[in-house]
């Protein structure tokens, strides 16, 4: 991102050195690519707000890793050199996408691109998923160019929101001030709490994490502050308590809104005075504990309803940090998915993903579909999806992947999505070209045999023979009347889009329609 600061729009710094939201410009980020080392590369597009078009093809624009000046184009040989055009819209912030003479199969947010399509400003705010040649997936989004460099603190991603979060970690790490982490379930609040501890002067001291929702109300005081033997029924021995265990270090209290009302004043006293009183003891004990709390609840509403003490909220929220949901950092999706897949493949003892492969894995269609989700479970849900993908790759099975896709929130899974096991080498002989590589090449060139043969570096006559023998490649002559009519109607009579859905060439579709007496 730092390498793309030479455009027309100069960011206005905030009081913390990060640019303000009004400095955001359109950007493209790679979500998947056959060379997985390129995932996360980005380019900002200041031309669009300046009223100039952007050309997107195999050769332009140049994208770069964050913090690097080594920018280069997408470069995949299955992408057309003829560009897709991103034109400034009549409405400020809108963009119109045109296919032009580009021969690459393109889908935009899951729909084949045949006619010019207008993207509203709100679409760019959410992030628009482009799938190119069934091999490369990009996100068109709005982004704040970052002029400051901050430590990563173990957080994956380079979106504006995650860079801001890293900077806030740096701001509070060296203090003893209580911090309240707010954010939806599954956003990684405990990871942020640990990062604050590890970046501060208490890093060599204990870090104790406690889920308040998991502690029975009757035992909460004893668990937090300790208890003497015999102080209550069942106290057959003295216990130290979490505050004492964290003495000199950090105590992370997750689900703080679940703290029982009778324990809240004791917690407030511990925060204000640094003293705790074990259950059954008449003596106070001084501890030095840095408290970080987290919640996905509306604590202000709990205060208004009488379920949470206002004074405790104010004390806990001496500094408040919002952990963003995944849908607000969609440009990080590719990095996160790749990161989790590597971990989960190792966990199931499957082959790790190669840095570069002739066929991207997971399939680009799958990555594009996943990237369009709203992810209500956030990063936790994404990690679970990566686990299912890892298991599917190990088994090579369709069922696990279909179950995963069907469980997501934008409708049923597609009828057939390939689930290749990660591949490490390209075929060196035309007859060793895999069905998947052949299918990818055909899709990239809209099932036109001449450009497909050229892209594969084989004779057209050889390609005819390979296609004829492949059970995976559908022929136009296999299409029946009902499915052609359904595809044409669904795509508003657009034969190019219908051919893309049916996975045949446009000319082949026209010939088949003529044979069947369709117009």
C-alpha cells in the first residue's frame, strides 16, 4: 500500500498519523492467483476519482506487495491482453465496467460480464468481487493509502481498518490503563488482547485469559479474587484466583458483560485501588494487574437496563478499541484464507499449498463465492471454512465442499465446483494436460478452441482430440432445448452470458440453437 502513494489523491493525516476516511480511493487487491505469493498485492486507482478510465488486463495495472515498490501486472497467461475497462461513472464514486474486446471470461459479483455494468458507490464500499478466467480473483474496493508503518503485532491483513487497529495496539501497549475491546463475536478480540500484552512492558509476566460467561455466578468472586479453605461449601482448599495468578502481568476478561451483579463492585474496587479480598479473608491483598476486557454486547444498553454498573463501564473503558468485523476488511480475505488453509492443511497432515501452481487451489470460483459472503461469524467462521476446505482437499471429495458452500448465507451451492488436490507441477506433454487445467484454459478463453490452443502451446488439431476424449468437457451438441432456453432467459437473451453459464463457445451455442430451431 505504501508503494501506491504517488497518485493524484494525497491522504490527509488524522491526529494519529493515519489518513482520514475522505482520502479513500478505489483500489484492486488480489484475493487469489495461481502464484499464491501474490495474494494481497494491491494497487490504488486514483485515476477513477480524477475522471480517467483504468485498463485491467494481463499486462496492466501493476500491483505490489505492501511496502514494496516491486510492482508487476497480473501476468497470468490465460488472461487476455485486451483490457477490461473501468470507467468513472456519472455519479461521484460510481464505476462502469465494460468488457470491450477482452476475450477473458469475467464475472462480477457472481454474474458473467457481457454488457456494461454500473457499480454504485455503495458497491465499492462493500467490495466488488471480480473473477478472471476462473483463475484470478480481485476485489475492487475503497482504500485509504497508508503513510505510516506500524508493527504487525501478529495480525494478518493490510486493510486500512487492520492497520489502524495495529496502531491503536501500539498506542496503549505501554500503558497500565484498562482497555475495553468491543466487536462482534469471532473478530479476534482475544488475539488483540494478547498483542497488547506482548507489545508492552509486562510481556515477560503472566497473561491470564478468563471467559466470564463460563464461570458460574456463585463461584465468580472466588475464581477472580481467590478464596480461603472452608470459606464456602465445597471450598476444601484455598485457591489463588485469577487476579493473583496475573500479578505483574495482564488479566484478559472476555465476555465482561456476563459479570454477575454482585461481583461487579468487587471488580470495580480492584481496578480502582489495585487491591483484592479473597473470599473468607479479612485481609486485602495488593496486586499489579493490567486489565483488558472484551465484549460483543452493548454495555451502555446493559447499564440503562440496570444489568451493568455505569462506574465499572467507565473504568473498564478508560481506552476503548473497536475490533472490525471481517466484512469491513474484505480486502484481507485472501490473506486470511491462505493463512488459515496453510495451518489447517498441516493440521490434517495434507500437502501444503505450493507457492505457485498451474491451477489455483482452492478453485477461483470457490474463493470468489466465499469472498462475497457477509461472514456473520467473522474470522472464527472463516477459519472453520478453511478447515472444511482442507479436509475436502485431503479426501478429494465433492461432498465436503458442497456442504460448506450450502451452509453459507447467499443461497445453495452450485451444481458442480471442482475440488482439485493442490498440484505442484504443470503437464509437460499435451496428453498429460489434466482435465482441470484444460477446463481452466477453455473457461479463460470462453471455450474458443483457437485461443485456448495458443495459450496451452499446443496445436489446434491436438486440442480437438484432447477435448473429444475428456469426459469433463461439455460439447455444444450435448445441450438440450430446455437448458438452452433456461440459460438464455436467465441472461436476458444475451448469448455470450448464456454460453458462459453453459460452458460452451458462443458460436457452438448458436449452431446448436439453429439445429434445435431456436432463435
